[in-house]
C-alpha cells in the first residue's frame, strides 16, 4: 500500500544508525559494524564501566572523534526541511547518539528525543546531573590525550551546563563531576538500562497519524516495538531501510533503499 498525505496531521519519525551511514558513521549490525569490532559486554554495559572505565572511555572517545568528523547528510537535512514546511506536526525520536540530527538543525525546529542518550553529554555517577561534554579523553590509538571536539554547539559550550566551564579535578586521568566530585560517565543508555523519555514516546506513538521508521534494523527493543504500537493505536506506518526488518506485518509501506534518496522522495508526497 502506498501511504499518501491525506488526513496526516501528526507524524512521528524514528531513526537508527542507517540514517547516518552515508555520513560515514558505522552502523552496529551491518558487515563491518561496531558490534563486529567490539564486544558489547566490554564497552556498553554498566558492568563494563565498573570493571574498566578507561576502556569504556576509550570507546566513547573514539566515537566522539568519529562523530565530530562526520557531517549531517541529505536525509537529516530533509527531515528538518519538512518540519520547517509546516505541512504536518513532526516529532523525531532517535536511537542515534551521534548528534547529527541536532547539527543539521541549527534553528532547533526538530529537537530530537534521544532515547539512547547523546555523545555530547556526560553525567555524574553520583547524582545524575547531566553536562554537555564533547571531550575525547583518549585519542584513536587509545593514548590519553584530552581534546575538545565539535559535538557541542557554541551556545552549549558557552553555557554553565558545559562540563569544561568548570575548574575540574582529575582522578585516574578522568574528570570528576563539579557537583559531587564523583566520576563521570557517558550519558548513553547501555545494555541492561532503560531508554530515556519513554512516557513521552508512548504518548506520541498512541496519538500519531503516521509513524515512519528510518534506518533501523528492528533488533533492539523497545524501539523495535514502535511500529507495532503505533499501528495498533491506529497510525499508518512506513519503513525506509536498506533491507527488510522483522516487523513487516506492522508496516503499511516498505520503501527499500538509501536514506539520503528515499527520505526526500517520501516527504515530497506531502
Ligand atoms: P543497526 O546497525 O542494527 O541497523 C541499521 C539498519 O540501517 C540496518 O537494517 C541497515 O540495513 C540499515 N541501513 C544501513 N545503511 C543504510 C542507508 N544508507 N539507508 C537506509 N538504511 C540503511 O542500527 P540500529 O537499528 O540503529 O543501541 O541499532 C539500534 C541500537 O542498537 C542502537 O541505538 C545501539 C545498538 O546497540 C545502543 O547503543 C543502546
């Protein structure tokens, strides 16, 4: 079935790593993806951080460096353009932590709901205060070499929420939080942790006219359940992806191809 623009006032978009693939950022599960190169249990769980915070910070420093070298692509830009057109109310949920949606959107029209956190934030392990922090503490070889990246906007860097506005104390090479003098960790949802903003997301899924999934493999819940939840609540559903995904029974229209081409094509129907 071809999904048209009739009776669509509200649209919820979910994005995954596939939307950033053409910006040069590795996906997780494609061949050569991140989870082929690293073991989840070594770098992306609370236990990994407890065991070896330096290894975890090496991994996230590498991801901060790579993400800051990448640029938003046409798919990120088309979503902002469509939101700016005012043709529908658009809400963006992203599983991506790469900050490319935000960097494509200087006017902050489409403030993404970052359900897996964001690479440009860290938080205090003790009290949970979230700071903007785009430092890579280690270089790509894994050597200690703190460097600022461009993942925070000039406004964020100038704000009191920017970690490096403070005179920081370092312990074992890593900064202590200014609030509690406790270790900081990446503000990223790790395996075994609950994604962020779920109440807001549930409300959006229950009330949208159209749900569009872009560049996600449908392997990681709860995001993998959003097609079903929105469909059951009465929305039309579209999936734009390079390959089929397991949730096909909940998809009204599957559009196969690259996000840079297909996102523009789909939204031009409105
Ligand atoms: P995956 O790597 O699992 O899936 C990416 C999907 O994008 C695949 O189905 C690809 O076929 C598709 N794809 C690749 N290039 C594309 C392109 N140019 N255009 C369109 N589609 C393309 O990534 P996610 O589904 O985002 O979680 O992974 C979900 C979560 O698993 C991530 O947020 C991360 C990961 O573990 C955490 O770290 C908590």
